C-alpha cells in the first residue's frame, strides 16, 4: 500500500498472489488451521461441509453464484510489479493462517 501511495500519479493496481485456489481449498485450509476435519456430502447446490463435531460449516447458497462464471480466476500483479516493484511474498496457506489468527484474536 505504501508503494501505491508513493506512485507519481494515482492509478489502480491489482495486489494478488498470481495463484488460483477454489473455495473448497480455502475451506479445507481454514479447517486445518482450526484443527477441524471437513466431511463433504451431497452434490451441486445440495453439497455441504460438516466438521468433526457434526456442525454444518459450509453450505451452498445459489444467491451468490455469478451470472457469468469463469473457469479460472487469477489476479495478475504484473502492473504493480513493473511500476512499483511489488511482488507477493505471502503464499496461500500463510495467508489463510493469518486470516484465521486475525479472526480468532480480533
């Protein structure tokens, strides 16, 4: 953020890892951070994820489907790298860990 604020003129930058991960991967990594095991059951909009205590922790909500879903979403930070010298240092698993810790300690 500091580098963006120091840029000679205001502009938009994508700050991303350049990696792609599914919601399922995010849920499973979050569960690992909480020492949970996720069990998936059902299919499609009826799929749910429960933890080892039997709590439903993930349930599909069609309200949040994107009307024109794309198969692959990856943030391209090339402009931030070229203009600001910025590149990602935090990997996916570390980011999930930071997010879980912030939520638990917040």
